C-alpha cells in the first residue's frame, strides 16, 4: 500500500519540475533518499543526495541499488561541490538552514538553464493560513486513512518564516522565481537560472 505524508504527497509535483535533458541532479536534505532514488529512476541521470543526519544517509545508502546515486553525509552549507547541476531539489529541508544563504548557494550550483525546485514549509500567521488549514485538515485525514500514514523519521523542526517573509526573501534573492502555496501546509518554489 502507498504510504502517505505531506512531503511524499508532493513528490510527483517536484519531479514535474525537472528540465528536459537533465544530466545530473542534487537533492538537498535528502533524508532516507526516496526523492533521490525517484530522480535517478525516472530521469536516468546521476543524482547526489546530501544530508547531515548520519542515520538518514545510512538508510539511504542501504536502499540505493543504482550506481548513478551518490549519498553524501555532510552539511550542505559547508560542503564544497566540484560540479554544477541541471536540477536541484529540496523537500522540507530548506527551513533547517539559513534561508537566504541556502537559496544563494543552491542558485550558484545550478548550470545556466538549470532548475531549482523547493517544497517548503512556512509558519502560519494569517487568517488565510488558518482558512487554508481548515480546508486541508479533512483532506489530510482522508489521504491518511486511504493510503496509510507514513513518518519519515527525519529530524523535525518547525518553520520560522511566514509565507510573506519567504516571498520577500525569494523575490530579492531569486528574481523571477515562482512561489505558490500548496494545500497541505507546503509551498512550491521554482526558479530557472538564466
């Protein structure tokens, strides 16, 4: 049976952001490597997953049978990459890092024409946030009952930034980026490097 959680629910949405002809990808905060493996499987490209949590990387490596996948146990903000990427994803990991600096580093690691796709969390602060959460709650219960709830085991940290704060930082850091609210307590940020 398919296991459900908010991040897994949006995996296909993230995968639809991969540019055609993608040769390599980076999954920032890869956790157990589910998205990393799906990237490698679907796009036949070399994929690097990076996460600083040793237990997560050990699980990711144990599940990886594909030699085109490389898992790195390191802090993304301190790690020096020797390549640029056609696609960079970050699923529920950006709020664990210094936001603006992490966006800048991700942008710098993209080749011209490369795509950044972030599935992010935000702190609820407005009446709109509350209204959307009220709509999302029964949808969430339905999916959890129908598919079975799955915990990833990844470290959890509540998001510090509100959606307006994220929008403001994104617009100044990544001009032309698209940021949209998703129903299940997430947003999708996409940006293509000129």
